[in-house]
C-alpha cells in the first residue's frame, strides 16, 4: 500500500513532456530557433544552418529538453523539420552556385523532406510555427500549414522571427492569424526569447 502510494505521488509530480515540431517555410529560421532552444537548455546544438534554401532536408529530433520559466517546468522532445514548400525547383539551388547534379539531388531530398514533415504532424503534441516577419504572412504555405494543424487540433505557437531586421513587421503576422498566439523574436540574436519560453510552457506544459 505504501509502495502504491509512493508510485502515485511520483507520477503526480513527474515532469510534463511533450513532442513539439518546429515548422515553417525554408529559411524562416527554424533550425536557428531549434539551436537556440537546445543550446539555452542543454548547452548543445541541433544542426547546421545555411543561407541556401532547404539546408534541413531530414527531420532531426532532440529528446528531453527541459525548459523552466515563470514557475513552470516542461520537458520537450524537439523535432526540427525540413522547410515546407508547395514547389521545389532544382534551379533555385543552382542560383546559389551549386552544380546541376548537386542541385537536383538537394531538390529531390527537399521534396522527400516535405513529405516527412507532413507525416510528423500525426505524431506531435504541438507545433512552433516559425514565420519570417520581414515577409508577407499570407502565403499558400503558411495558410495550408495552419489549416492542417487546426484540423488536427494541435496546439500552436507562432514565432514571428527576424525582428532584428529593419523590415520586420510581426504585427502583420499577428493580424493575419489572430486565432493563435504570436511571439515576436529574433532566434539569431535571442531577442524576446524568454517570452517565447513562457508561451511554450503555457501552451505545451
């Protein structure tokens, strides 16, 4: 009886854990944000970043990242997903100076990555959707992704990234998708990242 009571108390106070996907268009700053979160709470990093589109072409997972903020503790498995796109053309890669064979390989892998990212949606507890706040938020990718997440009833936090840039307008993103919490951040500079951690704990804890 004492052992059973102890087990019940242990389960009651066990840290909450959620499997969270980081989604968004290519070059919106998904891996930069993943690196920021993982580095802040474990001292490690998630993966390489690049100015070339679709640098992340396979989902990466980092388990047991514990965030403590505002009196709340939440433990996450973070999945950094490939950039979502409705069309991937190998000529886009050639514009960055890649040869045709390498460009075609990357385009093929990026297409497979999009399919993998969509499949991951069925195995998540929530999503951080990263948008570039210097760009128009009303894109086919953003609207389609949010529609998919809403259809699955996935808790969603929008990270309006790149507010360190002059053309940034996180208010445009908030106005475009007022039904979801939006946190303006700079994943690169760490600006307002604590506010994002509070929202993550609130939504996914």
